[in-house]
C-alpha cells in the first residue's frame, strides 16, 4: 500500500514541495519526510475530508517545518503590518500571458520571491488557505498575510512580464 501511494502521488507532491523549497534535493527531502509522516501517522487522518487532501496538508506542513526550523543559518523574517491599513489584494495578470509561460518559467519566477512571500503566496493561491489560517500557521497577523500576498503578486507580475517581453 505504501509503495502504491508513493508511486501515485510522487509527482504531485514533488511539485508541491518544489514550490516551497529552493532546490530539488531540498524538495526531495521534504517529499520523503512528508511520506514518512503520512505512513507513520495514518491513524491521525480520522476520515475527515479526503485522504488525498490530508496527505497534501501533511506535505505542506512538512515543507513549512523545514523552512521554519531546518534553515538555522537563514532565519525567516516577518514584517508586521498594521491590520487597519488598507491592502489591495487583487492583481490581474492577463490569461494570455499565463498561457504562454511554461512550468519552468513559472517555477523560476516563484523561486525569485523572498521565502516568506513565497510561503504566503503558495499557501493562499495553491493550497487555498485563508489569511486567517496563514496568520495562525506562520504566527503573523492577518493583515501581514494580505500584505505579503499583495507584494508577492506584484513581484510575480513583474517577473512574468519579463518572460513575455523576451518572447516578443
């Protein structure tokens, strides 16, 4: 059963891990650590929601743990933002621009984001976490989470537009 799950979800979970880590070896380490947790803590699943969703959450949490603890030489820095400041969250990137980019270009752009920005962006955009959930996970304020997401989107918009200019 473990081999079946590993083979079936290897590619999907490696992509998740790649979004949170800087190198393929780090992503593979997170992937293997995540599978170890899945295989040893299956009893914690509790049949709430889908099993695949639970496994994805384990993978994301494993990556976050690695980022928080595993990089002792590189501490995470959070900027605290006053919750009462208005934060613009919606930034539109043209669909045709996204269609002309390949996975490698998108991943390169994501990896150019500062680590904290990338974490918030991944948690919100790819994993569907709310700002309240992100704030709790990362021990920051909701407004701070919104700010990081907004900044990440602005940076990505600039990065992705560079690829579009190169292709013209």
